[in-house]
C-alpha cells in the first residue's frame, strides 16, 4: 500500500538552529501515528512543513506517492491536509462559527453579505457531531481555553481532511473531553483518515496510536509499533538515557510559619467561600476537575480578577490586593496556565522576558554592570531549566511551545516571591524537563518558599504535594494529607457537588 505521506531526508534550519536533519516519516491511511520527542525536538516544525506553514530546506515529501511542495497552508488544505496547531490560533473577537469558517464563509444570494444563519447552522452541526455543547454565536475570547481547543478541532474537522495533524490537542482538555476527542479520532481513522498525533502525555499515546515515531534533537530515532513497545522504551528513545527519578518528593512541612492565609474568599461562581492556609516550605496541591475553580482562586488572590468578599493575610498581616502589582508587592507570584495571554512578551527576546519582571533590581546598577548581570541571570536560568534556544537574544515566539513555558517559569523564579502559585506548571513539558521542574519546585520549598501547585494530573499532585486541597464547582470539598491521599479519594472529593451533599 502506498503511504498517504512519506517524508524522506527532510532538513530545515532556522537562523542558529538546526530544527530538522534528514528526518524520515511515514503515515498510512487509517492510521493514528504518534510523534514523540522532547521540547524542541522538531515535532511542530515537521508538522508545519507538512501543512505548508514552513518550506523545507531539502528532502522530499510524497503525498499519495506524488512529490509535493506546499507554499502556503491553503495549498496543503486544498489537497486535504489539515492541522490543529499547538498554540491556539483563534481570533478572540470573532464568534465560534466565524472562527471555524474564516475565509470561506457562505455568502448570501448576491454574494454581498455574509450569511450568518447558514454559518451558525453549519458550525452547530459539526459541534453536535463532536458532542460539544457550545453556542456557535459565542465570542471565542469569552469561552474557556478547553472550549477554544474544541473550536480548533471542530475547524479542522470541517475541512474533511484526508490527513489530520494534531499538535498537542488535549493540553487544555479534561478527561471526558479527551475521551470524546479519542472517539472522534477513531471514527476518522476507521473512515481512512491518517492522523498524526503529538502529545507529551505518555498514557494517551498508548490509548490512541498504532505506531510511534520518535525524534531527538531534530533527528529521526525510530518508528515502532505502539503495542509492542513499553512507555519506558519510548522515553528512553526520546531522551537518549533512562530516567530514574520518579519517586515521590515530599518535604518536612507543617512546622513552617503561615505565609499566606485566605479566608472566606468569594469571587464569581467559581470561587465560593474559599479558605486555606499555606506554610513556608510547603507545597500545597490544588486538585479538581477542569473548571472546578482552581485557576479562579489563584487569579482572585493575585488580584487579576475582582473579589466580592474575603480576607487575604500575608505573614500575619491583612493586605488589600486589587491588582497583580499589589500581589507582587506583597511577594505573591502567579504563573499562569495560559502563557500566551498572560505570561510572556513573545515578540521580545528570552533575556528580556526573564529579567523584565525584576527590572528595578537591575536598574539600580550602572549600565555595564547591569548588562552583565542581566546576561548572567538569563544564562543561569537557561542552563537551570535546560531552555533550548540558540541564545538569550532569541525572540520567545520562535522557541518551541515547551521552551516558552520554561521561560515563564524562569521569569517568576527571578522575581523572588515568597508565595508562588504554579498553574499547570508542566503542561506541554516533556518528561525529562518535567522531572527537572519537580526538583526545582521542591528545592524552592526547601528554601522556604510557599508553593501552591494547581494541576490536573493526579500522579503529579500525589507526587509533589505535602497537602492537597480538592475543589469542586467553586468550593473546597476537602483537604488531604500526603499520607492519606489516593487518586480515588481525590476523585471522590473532586466530584462532590454541593447539590448532592445537601441531599
Ligand atoms: N520560526 C522559528 N524560528 C527560529 N527557530 C525556530 C522556529 N520554529 C522553531 N524553532 C526552533 O526549532 C527547534 C524545534 O522546534 P519545534 O517547535 O519543532 O519543537 P517541538 O518538538 O514541537 O517542541 P515542543 O514539545 O516544545 O512543542 C527549537 O529549537 C525551536 O526553538
Ligand atoms: Mg511543538
């Protein structure tokens, strides 16, 4: 059988970066093919070349056995190659339906006006097929990141592609949404669509893929059948070494003084009467389903969203936090889950992003000293977090997704806050860098920082937290010590709805 796509000796360099070197890859019709590799390995670059976003330097791409050369995403789309990008590319001010059909909206009879009704109807149909509850007329900027991700997926599906590329489609989805997506993927596969699936979640690849291709440092490592290969073996191919350190990491907390206390906080429907205390040297896990209100609590404490009532006490003193700069002045930092919107100045270079939040410290120095200090700081964090970049002068938007995430972390570490909220700190981060980030969080706690870690990955919560707070529908439904917490117990609390409790 002729492969749907066959890539041979493909190379691509950017200024200062060899992103792909003589890579091969093959996709059959009716196959889900996972593409794995560490942050910066070249996965997105390879996919963008297939989708016509980038052009290759050398090598060959055969589509249905015929050599092809796409010069724009439109050309690739026209022959049936669709892509869901890692970074959402929606227009925030347009509606769901408008986003799905951007550039190919149905026109009214005289071709003058857009036929909004028809547009909404078509969008509604596709969303219904996906079992997604979403109003096609909703403004995209006002819906959750998970819903936005669903819109991207719906948009790609609307093209009737023969090849569908999914670059980390589940990073913002909850378990039920992921199950729904997998159902759709299997349906497409059974209809003969070839699907390329990129994810850092190892369990997903086992569930959904038939074959796996691994890239490392821009080079092809191997293609294997998923069912014959262990997760450990795949990780080994990705990182070129074996990872050992997966033991739980807990501190000796609970003797530290209280660094932050939040009392009876109310802020919108997802923050109802929330109270918790956080000690120095402690990692407090915030568990719950997507949409339970954990991010909203962090944002309210940080002053990013208006608060209706409640008290925030920092080191024994009641403080008023009305905006993020107030929070920072009181030593509270928040690493957002949505790096693009809140975390980074993506048009600026890596160094500026890292030192930006702490410019005052550097401005106190004379010019030469300042330059040197800033450089040293940036290179310290680049090394510490293994940020893959040709230099500190590289623009952040040119880094791979996972490496952008690391820059956000560096930025907040540099700021030296006493209390840090980490919101999904390892989302989109590869397995190797994940364990580095775990070590780092623990080291920060050991230095006396107080840390809240919001995470939707239960193994991560269980592994890292000294104590775990569980939320459901805006309320804290329970608190567990590290010793007593189990996945089952957390899930119980995470689904303990107010209405049921009352009954
Ligand atoms: N437009 C660009 N300009 C310069 N360098 C780039 C550009 N796009 C990607 N790179 C670099 O190419 C390398 C491969 O990046 P790519 O985005 O393909 O990685 P990835 O495997 O998708 O990683 P992640 O898992 O973090 O998404 C990285 O070093 C990245 O910084
Ligand atoms: Mg990528």
